C-alpha cells in the first residue's frame, strides 16, 4: 500500500507553548488511522495544522507525495482533503437535500470566477447516492435543524462527502452520541473506507470506537508522540497505559 | 413576505412625483433614487459581516472622476459616470484585499481611516479637486447632446436604483446568497470544503464600491456642485442609519430605509443640530426593539417550531 498522508517532523508552537513537537507518522491509502491522547495533548492542533488552519512552525506534510504544508485550508480542501467538525455546520432552515447540494455547490463554486464558469452542474445524482449511502434518503425533505443530533452528525459527514474527498479528517465523530448511535457511527466509518475507498484520520476520545475501528493508532501526550501501532499494540504498551489511560483503565 | 403589498407600495412611491406635482417632491424622490445604490452598497458589505465606512469615499471618487472628466476633458457625461464607477472598482480592487484580511472592528477602523484619507485628498489637493470649495458648474447630464431635464434625470436615477436592486435581489436569492450566508455562519467549514472566502469578500467589496461610485457620479451631475463635505463621515452615518431603520437583513431593508431617512434629512435641513439627536433616538429604538427594521412589517411571521 502506498502512502496517502505523510507528516514529517511536525512542530507547532504558539509563542512559548509547544503544542506539537516532532510528530512523524504516515497514513496509508484506505487506512483508518486514529489519534488519541489526553485532553490538551495537541490532537486538535495537529488536526488543524494538517487541515491548513494553522501553519506548522517546522516540518512538512505531504499528500500523496505532494507537499501541502504551507497551503491555506481552502487550497488543501480543494486537493481532496475534507474534514468533519465536532460542532456540525448546517443550514438549519434548509432541507437535508439542500444542505447536501449546498456543500457541493460551495465547494465547486470556490470563487466568483468558478461560480460563473461552472453553472448548471448537476449534483442531484450525487445527493441521491450520498444520502442513500448514509441511510438518510428518507429524510431528504426534512429540515436539517429539526433532525436529532445523531442525524445532524451524519449529515455533517454527508456534506464532507459531497466534495468527493480522498482523505477525510474526522474530529470526534461520536462525541455526544448515545451508545447505539456510536455503534452505527463506527460501522459507518468502516463503510466509508470499505465501500468508498476513503482514507480516514480520526481524532476521538471514545476508546471502544477507536480500538474497534482503527487500523493503527498514534498516541500523543503533551504534543509528543508516545507510540504508534495497532490497537492491540497500543493497549499493551505500558507507557501508554501509565501516561494516558491510567492504571485502572480497562479497555472495553 | 407580503411582496405584493411591498412592491405596490414601492411603485406608488416611485410614481409619487407625478401624482403630487411638486418640484420639492421631485427633488426628494430623485435624492432617494440616488441614495439607494449607496444604501445597497453598504448593505452588501454587511452581508459579509463587515461594516465598511469607506462607501462615501467611493461615492466621492465616482463623483470627482465624473465631474473632472466632463469639466476638464469634455468627456460625455454617460461615459464619465461609467468611468467614475470603474475607478471606484480599481481602487477597491487594490485596497479590498488588504482591508479584508482583517475582520470586525479593525476592518471598520481601517475603512474609516481610508475614508478620511480620501476626503483629505479632496480637501488638500486644491488644484485638482478645488479644496473645501469643491467643484461647481458641473454640466447637466446628457446623452448624445440631449440634456436631461428633471423628470428624465429622475427616471435615470430610478432605473439605476432598480438595476442595482435587482442585482442585489438576485444575489440574495441565488447560490451567491447561500455562499455569503455560509461564510458568515462558519467560515472554517466553508474553507474546509475548498471555498476561497477571501475571493468572495473581495468581489463583494468591489461590487459595493462600483455601486457607490456610480451613485456618486450621478449625484454630481444632479446637484451640479460637489465638495468633500458630501462624502465625509456624516454620509457614512446616514447610510448606517438607513440600513438599521430599514433592516439590514433583507435587500428591501435599505430601500425602505432610504425612503424614510432621505425625506427626514431634507425636513431636518433647517435644524441640522437636531439631526444626530433624531438619529440617536432612532438607532437606540430600532436596535433595542426593532432589530429586523421596518422591512419586518412586510415579512410573515415565522412559524414557531
């Protein structure tokens, strides 16, 4: 398998605070790669640097061998990297179908010139297929603001899918969901990879989800990588257990 | 939105000068028509959550460009109006990308400073702009040496106001409106799916400058006299009050606001010192009790979910 995303010697400092120091890892095509760590470990910072919201202080990020670090977040977005947010952005007054259509429209009409040169692009087929994939086809005409929280999160994933990404960055996709919704989300994440061929980078606190979904996991503590490996490897690593999970922690 | 009622009312107001045959009404109606593009121009910047205080400066750029081109170079007024709009476009295209790197109150301050600097240039470069005495003797507007009378000029003003209104209406109703809304609500999300937020903001800023520049040029030909005073901070306040009273959320808001505020300004002309008192009360009242502005009268109440 070839490499989708490569992060090399990444450092991010905010003034005197080092949020990420010397982070190096590579994510293969069609891999589900998890990032875990205690609160304040710098997971979200790492995410934001990869997505281009912050510029790295040092180090580089490569997407399929091409350097993307230093690009702005919208440039990275146009190169096939999509992300989902903890707080889902929706057009609350609009229907599910319109939300999906708008995500594709905002993405393809990324500037005024593109807007006038790409009119009339048909996205209805895509709305159909994405909603079917997510199992929300029966909700297409429902107002997004009235959806239950679990469905809103699914719709957020759908909006990212409308941009046809290669790499999907997911920021705590199951935070705030109930246990059955969490299981459904875990299945959905695996289907994103198995059926759509996406590569997924996942930041998540929910250990059962991370351990059952991810192929490999990066553990960071205070911005520094502790270890990288399979769920089994991470769970047996004593330094991880001591530093992060706590002595009494039991994996579900 | 009770659009039928509103549209009928607007047509009636536009026709008022022919119903009430009075020169004064004609003048006020023309001033309303010439102010609408300005009110819309500041509304366009508000649509991107940025309050620009530079619009009267672009109006002045349009006005002085048009006046000087006709007076000094004998350019025909219709071309001069276009040139006025285009120079505003060029200048906004240079400064917009710089200003729009900054958001919120600092953008407001930057555009304020820009407006003041432009005004100072009008005041101090006396050989070109005539200083505080301004420029007078601007010829009447004409097309193919046909000089426009009051009625014709009013119709021209109405046509330009209507044109910009429909452009803004189309923006609001189209996907561009949806893009603006999304950029305001969650820029990070829009950028994550590839939207170049800055390019949209710059485009809107340039469009707003174009509207202001055209309005300024038309104003110059109508009044026949321009001075830096007409394009100063006071004019900015007028435009903000118009938007607050009319309602900044809808494209109809600035229209209604202009129809209310411009006559008010004319009536208060004799007692200029009370103008800001009235403004103050209006702003407090509308911001505290009537946030959506007068336009909300014509909007159907949202169903309670």
